[in-house]
C-alpha cells in the first residue's frame, strides 16, 4: 500500500509518500522563512498564496523521490486543522481533488496529534499511558494518551504559544526570523540565571499555559537595560528568557505527571528542536523514572511524514477509509465530543 500525505497548516508546504506506518519513502518540506522574515512573523495571506504556487511541485517531487506514480497510490491524507484557514484550505482542496479523481480514501488528520505521532515515529516501544507536550510557534499543549491514538487534551496556551513568545522577543530586538533558532544560537554561553522571569499560574489551577506575562517581562527588561543586538549582556538575557520558557512548560508538565501518573513522556513540535528544552525534558523524565521519546530535529517542524504516519495508523485501526468530500478545515483546536462529555460529568 502507498499513502500520500499533504501538510499546509502554516508556512511549510510538505508532501510525503509512505509504504508503512513508519516507512517514509519521501518527505519534502518547502519552507517560507525567507518570505516572512521581513515581517518578523507569518503573514497568512502570503502563506496561502505561496502554498498555491508550490503545492503541485512539492507533491510531484515527493512522488518522484519515492519512485511512485499517482495511479499507484491507495490512500490520501491531509492536515485538516488546526492552523491558518487559508493555508489549510489549499492542502485540503488539493488532496480532495486527487482522492476524487482516483476514487481513493481521504483521511483528515489533526495537526497536533500528528506532531505527537512524530515523537514515536523513529523509535518503538512506548509504554502507555503517555503524557505528550506539543510545543511550537502556534501551539503549546499537553495531552494524555491512555493508549495509542487516544488523544485527550489536558491543557493548552491561553494566549501566546512558546514559539510565538520567542519570535516576538527576537523581533523586538531586531534579531531576525524565525526567532527561536536565532535566540538559541545567540544565547550560547549566556548565564540562564542572570535575569529573573515570572512563572505564571492559572487561577483555576488548570494545566493551561500562558506566555504573555513572560513576554511582557522580557520587553520590560529590554527597555530598562537598553538591550540591543550588540549589548554585552544580550547572551545572558536570551539564555535567561530561553530558560524561563522551558521552566514554564516543565512546571505544567510536572503537575500533569503528578496528577495522571504516566509511564512515558513525549516531546514534539517545532520548538522541540531547542537544545535547552530537549535537555531539560530528558533530565526530568529520567528523574521521574519515565520513558522518554522525542523526534529528531528534522521531524520536529511541520512535515507531511508525521501526517502520513498518523493517517496510516488510523486507516489500519478503522479497517479502511472513505472519500468524504464534505470534509472541511478548522483553524482552531476543536474539543472532541467525548472530552466535552467528560467535562460535563465532572
């Protein structure tokens, strides 16, 4: 069986061909970083336009690299949400067209669940229940997996995501875009305890995240200290800010571990490429005696390989699939009906 997956949730145009749940024959990712860099962030209209311009080439390249022709494909999969609605619709419309023409099944995949699947794509043996942290430019969320493919949201950001906070601080300092990798590079050798940052707590004691207060504190330090790209204390400031981001995430994850007693900890998402965050998470998992899984850096960012891997698992579990032309994109996280029932029961 061959499966073609398409991912266009934000500013990466990606297509992948798989012939097994963890066998990725090709995984083409076309980044738009250079296009959005002058604006210090993703411009939704520009993102969707460039998806339109490049998606045909990206799919053709994925097929050529996998040495698979379109008529040989058995299943199609596409990111359905959450993400930028214009970007999502480009990928979804393209995938629908292919599935309709070839009369093959089409699976809509949740972007955040695909990120979680990326954490277990390269290494087997997850011991459930597992606790997953998805940390990216648009999302910071915690999930509980009682078993494979059983995703239950525990908490998500109420304002900025972790990656968004990093990007905004880098933009304010004029360091470039995307901000996360720039901050990580410039923070090297800096003292992560030189600047004090707050640890926000939810008044309702939920497991939700918040980074707007951290961002505000960072901007205050920048103004008070006169920090700029050539300031001698900039590495200390960036290291402290980076450490604060990791600390806030881990504090919530530690509370979730205490409440739900998982056997495994998963870390994924674009910000999961950050070395400080990866090191802190792995150290915490070992300290707690938990198994630990995270993707290699190339699978942390948005890519169709993770979408295809999750789609393959879902296709196997369902014993097949169908072509649903009414399938639509959703820009924000949608709480599944089962989770709503659990909340009402509590």
